[in-house]
C-alpha cells in the first residue's frame, strides 16, 4: 500500500492519494486546520472474470465530489480503497467519509454464467457536488471500462487473455484552504 501528498492543482492547493491492493482497507487522513473544502475522486475496483468460465468483469464507478469541512468538529476523513475482484469476485467499493457526509463508488460486478459483469453504482450523502461516471459492462474479450479517466484503475477483468482479476480502485483527495 502507499500514500503520498504534495503538489499543486489550482484552485486546490495540495493532493493526497491512496491506493491499496486489498478489498476494504481504511485510511484516516487528518487534514490541516485551515482546510475548507475537500474534493474527492473515488474509483471502485473492477470486477473479476467468471470463475470457471470466460465472461469478463464490469468496470468500477467513478465519483467526483466535494465535501464542506469548515465545521471545526471535522478534522479528518476516512478513506476506503476497493481492490479489483479476484476471479469470481466483485470489485471492492471505494469511499470517503467526512463527519456524516460520505461518497462511495461501486465496484464492478464479477462475470458469471448469465453474462459479463455490469457496473454497480454507489451512494452519496451530505456532499456539496457530485459527478457520477459509471463503469461499463464487460465484453466478450475485454473487461468493462472504468468510469474513470484514470484508465489504470477500476477496469474489469480480463485485461489480457491470462488476467482473471479486475484492477484496483483509487481515491485522490485535493483540498482548498
């Protein structure tokens, strides 16, 4: 697993990103005291290939959302990064929670005997703005495309002929002071 920070992205001043290779690992990030808004780009994990078959997994959803964190009782956010589904498993849900507000991006569904995995939508509550970019269903020879412009994250299996796992999700946080 890794976590890193720094950089510049106008109007947001800093970036924190995290990625982990297991399904439901939680990070807690305590942000600087003068932060007013946090923008989160959240991508769910891609679905795994059908167990014992050839149907591909669906792509993970991407949500871009903004949290208001001016309330002095909120000084950290919880981040969960969903892993790509192993063969026969759904992709993990990725989420961000600040106080009572949260946003989650659904993982792609596993391929099964009924067909290729489909994307699954997550939920939001108490956030300022939300852009929803669903993933796509898997196809005969390729996994479902992620809803993300970050093509390395959230794609359903198989990405290549021998690949049975979906891609991991990712969460990127940017903040405005």
